[in-house]
C-alpha cells in the first residue's frame, strides 16, 4: 500500500480507553485496499469519519495481505468490517470482470494463447 503515515491522533469519536480495547482484526488483500483507499491511504480519514471508527493498517511481509485493525464501539467496528469487506469484494469482482473482458478482446484479435 505504499508508505502509510504514522498515527498521530485519535479521532474525537473514539472514546479512550474503552474503544481501544478489543479491536476488530482481519486481513484484506493489499491491492484491494489500495483500490479502496488509494496508494497512500488518503481515503482512510473519510472512511473513519463515516464509520465512526479508527483504522490501523499493517502490511504483512510474507504475503499480499494487509492486516486491518479497527478500533471503536462494538457496532461501529462491525459496521466498519462489513463495509470494508463489501468494498473489497466489489473491487475484486470489478477487477476480475476487467481481466475477463481483456481476455475476450485478446481472443477476438487473435492475440490470446493458442488452445491445443
């Protein structure tokens, strides 16, 4: 996801310390998070404001996954997770359709791999 800025502040809607306990943690493909938030995470503050949650993203070294840690009240954490997973699935399907269209166009032009 490129270089993400370090967390300097806690949004005003996150109650300290109760909302910082027991965060929601899950993993999403890094390329999908880039499509959702932009390459440098510029869309994260808007997402946090809408969801009334705080996000931390940790790119995992050995895979193409990013760990997403969501802080906030119970319902806001669940809503944030649902929204992120729904957006990730939408982007995944969109990218998949684009690849299928590209393969069809290449085959129509005779540029695709030959079937034997």
